[in-house]
């Protein structure tokens, strides 16, 4: 995709017009395929409540807890989803004041990369810690004052498919559609709002991830027209190459999505404004 316009220029300078036209056609086709990522695909319902959602991978709990809490305060985050959450990371986040900003939480902290946590500005009901996935997966329902909409929320982390054995990733991501369906319909036969965030270890090009985007589910970055969102790796002078951290919504409209630096992590975090309904 990146080579096509360079090839068109090189062939044009070399007066190889046939090859230049072919390279230009490839350039146009590639641009056409990427254009939807830069265009918002839905308009939010007027007057419905909006939720600011942030998801971040803490790199084995090593990310700077003060920086995470500062980002929550700076961006007025309502729901925070954290992956690779260790017990020591929970202690650091608590000491940094996270519970004062987001007093409600469901946390399944574990050693190494397996822990996951969910913090909220709003009360949580129907909380659950799933033990049937390789890494911790937590779910809950938001109770937003003054609104009849109660979105289901979930924080997840799919195990890395490489360089480890990809079997765990294949099994876990294959089971996610069942969970997404349950979150959407178990409280509302018509399909209630759902927000899922985390490190999926999959880009938009991966068919298993695209298989999640059915029955009204949308990738927040694509829905908001945020462009090509890259989040990993972020721990070097080279910009991130791939986007494996996502926020996925249903019966809701993401109006924006941006990435942010998480000091001490090898992932950039993602923040999205999601209008319910």
C-alpha cells in the first residue's frame, strides 16, 4: 500500500507509462479501501448520555500509576479498563488516588500478564469475574444516574498469539462472540448498549477480530472515523506499528477515539467518547 504511490512516481519519472498507470490504480484502490476508517459512520442519538472510556495495557503492572491516574483526571474518564494488572499495580493505583476519581470497581489482579480490572465513576451492578478465559475477564453493568440506559461493560485481554503457542488466543477469541451476544441480550431482548475494551492482540485485518463486529458491534475507532489507530509497540523511538488495543461498542455510537502515552508500558492507551443508545 505504501509502495504503490512511490512506484507510480518512479515509473512516471522513468516514462514507463503503462507501469505508472497500474501503480496509480493500485494507489487509488488502496486509498479507497482505507477511506472509511477516516469517516464517521454513524450519528449519535441527541440527548443520550455519553461515557468516556479508557483502556490501557500496564505491561506486567510496570506502567506508572501516577501517569495513569493523571490521564483519568485530565480526560474526565468515566470507565477505565486495565490489562496486565498485578496486585502491586492495584496498590500503586490506589495510592495514586484512582479510587477517589473512580470509586466503583471490579478487579481480578493476577501476576504477570493475566490480571484485568474495571473502574467506574458510576455504580456497578451484576459484576462478574470470568475464570473461563486464559486471562482475567471482568464484566459489569453501569448505573448512570438519571438514565434508564444501563450499558453492559467488559474489560478483556486476549493472550498473545506470538511468539507463544497461538492455541490460547485462538480458543479465547473464538468464544468472544458468545460473550458479546450475552452482554447485549441478557438484560434487554431488543439489545442493550455494550462497551468492551482491552488488548485483543488482533488488528482490524485479523478475521477473528472482524468476526466480532457483527450484530451491531462496531470498532470505536472505525465508527468515529479516527483513521488508522496504532498502539503497539510504543516503548521505542519508532512509532507504534499495529493497532491491537480496541474499544468495541453496540447499541451505542463512538464519536471520538484517540491514543495516549502510558509511561512504563509498551502499549499506547485508547480513549473513546461513547454515546449510549
